[in-house]
C-alpha cells in the first residue's frame, strides 16, 4: 500500500542501519521484524505541543512524533512500528528543547498492541487542564484504507471535544448553501465515519450541529498534485493526495476551538483539517 510521501521511510531508515562484521568487512544487514504502521494527531485544545515516546525499545519505534501542535500531524505521517504490545508515553513538549521529553508533564502512559501490516491512527483528544472534562487521552483507530479506482475516498472523524453530535455535508465550496441530507448524519464525538467515494473534483466538508444547517466549521479539501517528472528524471515524483487526484484517500477531522488563555496553538473557532491517508497511485511517465 502506497501512502502519503510523508510515509514509512523514517522507520525503515532506522532498520537499514547495520553493524559491521568482526573483521570490518561488509556491513551486516539486520533482520527487519514484522511491522505495523502508526501515526499521531494532536487534538488537545488546552495545553502545549506534545511529544510521543515509545519507551520499551528504540529500534523499530517511531522517533519523529515530536513537538506536535494542536491540530497537527506528527512528522512522517504513518511510521513503521514493531508489532506486539508496545509501551508508550505522551508528554507536553519541552518549551525550550522540543526534542526533549521526560522533564515535562506526563499526559498518557499506556500500552497499545499493534498487528502486522495494519495501519493505526492515535488521536489525542480531550482536555489536559485539571478539572476539565472530558479528560485527555488516546483513541486508537485501525485504518482500513479503501482503494478508489476513479474518484477519491474521504471519511469524517469527530475530534471536537465539547461539541455534540454533528452532521457532515459535502458541498462544492466551503461556503456553499447547505441543502438536502447530510453525507454523514449525527456523527458522535471520537467516532470515525465510513469512507465515502466522491468524484475526483473540488469539494468541501461542512460541519453542523446534528439537525441544523448552520455550519460550525467548514473547509475546502486540498486539491493535491499530480506526479511530476523533472527534466531527464524518471520515475516521476510521487503525486500527493487531494480532492482532484483520483485514488486519493483522506480523513477530514473536526477540531474544537483552542481554549482561551492556554498555550495551545490559537484557533478562535472550531475547524476542519484534512489528513492524507493514502496517496494516489504513481503513473508511468
């Protein structure tokens, strides 16, 4: 399965670092264990950026889930992770040295079991401030990506802490009048919808309170880019996922507004952000 260009190269690069033989001859390539693929998205609206650390072992563990802002995706999108029960912690990112974790607030201390060949989204939702409910924590989704043959696939995910059930409408533009039935009705907090198949063309997701046609948040999907061939270079550079690129798979996440006075990146109102699940197939130049 081919993913966004931010894909799995980070973990495999770690795997490719070998050791030398006793006599200093050719490097010995270590065996690559069974891998799953995982990404981390920060939807906590009332605290600092966050950092994820796998603490049971370093090899074949994501190392780029560092300093992730509110509404942000950890660098690398899906990263390879050794399968099995894996121990990890999520911290607030160190305000001075964002690469450091362990001397800051511990938000999550958990074990997640990953299965070979599967893809996972770790969504960090809820409130971090003491006394605020619902309390922050990880929700883990097993991502079964479809393979659209002509259009694009998109799903909605409700990460809007403090927002009730929502309806999701698919319209031509972010400010198009809302009519008809919602594409996804009454989506509950922390629930991901099934994937919808749409034509490869511009579209927007508009979020309303369930039963209403007044938008709470809306955003036009990114169009994506076709494969590009530089002069004399083959194969073509990978295309990027988007509404106009057939074969793209996207997730549209509804986020809450930032909490006033917090150190979360400031967003005055709820919003919709699209994340690439799977990039379109490369065509032969």
